[in-house]
C-alpha cells in the first residue's frame, strides 16, 4: 500500500495543485478520488492508533517499573547488586508483556461491536474489548509478584532509614519517605487494575464496566508522572531556584550519599 501511494503521490499532487490553481476543472470523480484516497489513509491511521493504544499500555507499565527500579537503586546507595538483580528479574517481565500482547491482540475476536440500549428509543453501538482468555490473567501473576518485590524492598529501606534516624534523633529524609509512599500507592493501584481486569470477565452492567475501564485508563497514567514531579518540586524548593534541574545534578536521583550528608548538616539536633 505504501509503495502504491508513493508511486502515485507525485501525480496526485500535480493534479490537485492544478485544480487548486483552477487550471483544471474539479470533476465529480476528482472529489470521489480524494475522498476515497484520504478516507482510506484515515482508516489506516485509526487502526494504527488502536494497536498503539493496546501495545502502549504494556510499554507504559514497563517504563513505570524502570522508574521504580531506578528509585530503589538510589535508595540502596547505588547498590550494583540490587540493580542487577532487579533488572535480571525485569527482563522476563518484559518478555511476558510482549508475549501476552501478541497472544491477545492477534486473535480475530479481540474486539467486537455491541449494541447498547439506554432507553427503548435510544440505542447506540460501542466497541467491546475482550480482555483476553484466562491464560492472560494468569500471566499477570508473575508481574504482580514482581511488584510485590519492589514494594517490599522499598518498605524495608524505609524501615531501616526510620530506625537509624530515630537513633540519631533526626527527622526522616523527605525523599526516602516520598519515594516509598509512591511505591506503595503504585502497588495498590496496579493491583486494583489487575483485579478489575479480571472482573471484566463477568457479565457486568454497562455502567460498572465503563467505570472500571475509566479507572484503568486514567489512574495509572497520573500517578507515575506525579512521582517524578513531586521529587523535582521538593528538590527545587530545598536547593534550586528553578525546577528544571538536569538529570545528573538532581541529587535525589543519582547521589543518595550526598543527599544524606545534606540532610545531616541541616537536620534537627537532639
């Protein structure tokens, strides 16, 4: 299709430009040709957007886990061992995302059209997404286990941090508390999303189904950017004039020991 479009694109532009300059008269066939031509392109683009949306959810989930891994790497004082272990376990998760998406969206029955009756006189057709067979739901169990590992590591480092600060009679590090809090919130929301996805298999009322889809389509995309922005804002209020701190200069991302020293210098003495 792309090859055919390239072959005829030059002639199409020349004819269209001549019509626009009124060198040629626009005929009915010209209008029909342009309508069919660009309507077909629009259909292809819409189909591509649909596939991008389905695959993009998995890509977004994988990127959020990369952010959480990098936060844990910072919390554990840039421990290479923690980083390598988490990345090593993360690779099978990525492979699982790809395999499940191929399995789900390669089926002809992945999406269908359903007639929705609001009142006897008001009806409309809507897209009905078939979330997938039971193996796809079972495949989410390893992903949930990986999320549990991330949140347990975050809580463990917070516990040790609070214990050390209590012994020194100092306030907890703002960044550590914030990162762990968002780890826990992300884990709870992700677990809720997985459970809601499984619930969609049941014959739910239309209103309940769309409320669940609304949660799955909004909540995960709000929390993770907020995690980054909150830390940037906190760091900017502490040390910077502007929020636009570079990646290398942001101590809350890459230099926990320096941050710890800064906290000790400005901490509350007993």
